[in-house]
C-alpha cells in the first residue's frame, strides 16, 4: 500500500505511519485505489511542527533538548496534529506514540482527582514538610518546605511532599483507578513514587487522559481515521462515535478545572498561559531533567508536549515549565486563532447529550490516497522533580 505524502507536511508522516496498521486491518485485500479520510488538520499540523522546531533551536540542543514531540486532540479524541520528532527524514521513530517515558508531575492531576473524589477539596490543607516512607524520602524541586498549604497551591507549585501525603491518605490504588478511568491503558504500579509520575506512559496516552478535564468529563479515546472508501466511491469503513461514557461527576470536574487553571495563572505553567481565554494544564519534569512535559487544554482543544533526548541523557535544567510550556503556548495561539474563547464544557446533565467539539474544516482536513500495488507502508525512581 503506497501513500502519497506530498499532500501533507513532512512530519505528518508520523501520523500516517500511526494509522497504517489500522488501515490494513480495516481495508483488507481490496484490489482498488483507496481514499483515506483522517482527522488531521493540516493547519494545526504545521503549527505543531513550527512550534517544536522554533523552540528546539541550537541553544536548546546545547542544553541537551535534542528531541520533542506533540499530539493535539479534539475534545472527542480526534487527533488534529501529531509530531513524532523534529525530523521524520532523520528518524521515523514516533515519540508521540511509541516512546514510553516517566511523566513526572504531569501525572499529579490524577492524584488530586482521587483526592477530590475521596471528599477533599482544593482548599483542604496539608503540610509541606519532609516526608518519609520506609527508606524513601522524596524532595521538592526547590529543596525547600513551606508548611501548611492548600491542595490547589500544592498542585500549582508542584509540591512533591503534599502529593505523596495525599496519595498515602486516599490510597494509591484509588489513584490508579482514576487514571485508568480517564484513559490510561498502561499498567500503573502502586509503588511509593507512583504519585510523582514514575510509571512510564506515552505522550498520546497522557494527553488523551487529560481530555475529560476539558470536554465535560467524557472519556475520549484517540483516533485518526474517519472513512475508508475506494476511488469509485464505495465506502469500506466509517468511524462510529462510541457510546458516551462520563467518567467525572460535576463537582469533581469543576474543582479539577479550578485547580488546573491555577497551575497556569500562578504556578509552574505560567509560560503556557493563554491571555485571551481560559487555559489549564500541568507541567512535568523527571529526575535529572531527563524528560520535560506539558499537557493542557483550552476551548475544547487538548495538547501534550514532550521534550528530551533519545538516549535518555540528562538535560541542563529543562523543565516542563520551560520549553514544553513554550511549545504548547505557541501551538495553541495558532491553532485557536479563529476559535472563539470558551470555558471548559459543562458536564452533560443527562445521557445522550453530546459534547461539543471542534470539527476539522473541509479546507484543512487531511486526506491520504493509497494504492494496493505497493509494499510501502501507510505511513521505581526516587521521585520526580516538582516542576
């Protein structure tokens, strides 16, 4: 099966390769040219590529930030943009879907989600002070302790000690259940460092798990295919919207948005904040600055960014609140320039109420033409740093 990639931007080949196994599975042995309609928005795709290439300049690479990836989703999980690296020509490995890294503090929203569901609130106070579990004593990114603080502040400032205390209080099993309910599919080990993001995940998995915070509390599995048909017009397969599954109750949904918006206004995500609309998200940085993350959402648009090095080498103080936040901000400014500002969607009051999403425009929706006459494919740590 051969793909004419010239219709899309170069890095869209990562997206095309991601779809390849599914296309083969759904189309079977059809002796006809195929028209494959996808969710990809070419304008958004170019914006994602530009944001990564602009941020990962010579100065960033000198600090060890040699690679980056981004994935952007509609509120229903439709993939609008996917950049699996800085150059598809140099490396076809897709860091948005294939790489598995520790998310660090980008996992903390699921800790506080479990806490809210257990009856705590953003204004519940817990102590930021040294904490020890057996022989393990996690440290804050700053190396300092501030005493009593509200949970909303602890998340905004990405305080490790409070996250560990809360996890011990509500139970790591409840945290894992909450994360899986919102979209994590990977196993989550219930280790001491789990609340600080020591379990590996992929960028697309983490990003899709943030979607329920943006879309009214509805599960959103990532997908990229819309329709497969022959050039003659015979439709072989069409995407069917799965039954709506609400995974957050209204109270939890509202309070999580309050907490994640504070990260942007007064926390580690300030560089990502959008000035023309509500925005929310979370930074993540792992030990020795080996991985830096930002995942967030605005106006029903969810995006995640990873920056690091393929050889897992330490970067020089690259945190999730630096380059990833800058990349996310640059992308969102372009992707949302024609989208009216809006707050996160309300939780549907009754079953069957649809969640509003931004659909790809006919002008920018990516289509891939394929031919069957080719073999060419379609396309436990000691705790993570606070920020």
